[in-house]
C-alpha cells in the first residue's frame, strides 16, 4: 500500500486544488451519493466509470475509501519529510483516504482523511496496490 503522502500526491494528479479537477465539486466526477450519475446506493460503480486524474489514475476520490500504510496521527508534526510510511510498533489505528460512494461530495476532497481501527472491515473500505518505480 502507498504511504499517506504518496496517496495524496497521486490523488491530486499534479494539482494543488481541492479536487484533482478543481476547487469545486462537479457532478459526474466522482462516485459518491450526491456526485451525480452513475451512482448505485448499494455498491460502488465499476472502476473507470469516471475520467482519470492527471496521472491517469481512476477513482482516487470516491468509490471506496482506501487504506494507506501509515499509522494515524492527528497532525503531520513529526511526519517523515520524504513521503515514506509513518508507522509505529503496535499501531492499531490506521489512515484511510479518498471518501466512498456512501458519503457526500464534501468527503471527496483530496486532503480528506479518516482514522479507523485496523481491525475494522467495511464494504466501503478498500486499498490500492502501489509499487516503487525506478
């Protein structure tokens, strides 16, 4: 899984705006309950139903919340400056990012983050596999 810093970098797709597509939520840009069509109340829509961001990545905002490898910290004070995972022994609370189809548009912002017990399993939570590039 990516670190929290890597996830946010990827989600922003080369932008500094609130969402990769700009500073305002637009209908038809993410899979969430008030983000427009396509939408299904019981499950996320298929991957690729919305346009990719500037890095060619699909569904970074919406669809499912994505676990990252970092332990939860309430602020970034003391975080690694090089983007690596911020972990701790016996960490039981982890970070999820990106918002899910069950939440509203305000949760789709690239900077939105939540804490979750590492033991919790919910249908709106998933993960993204990442690998280092050379």
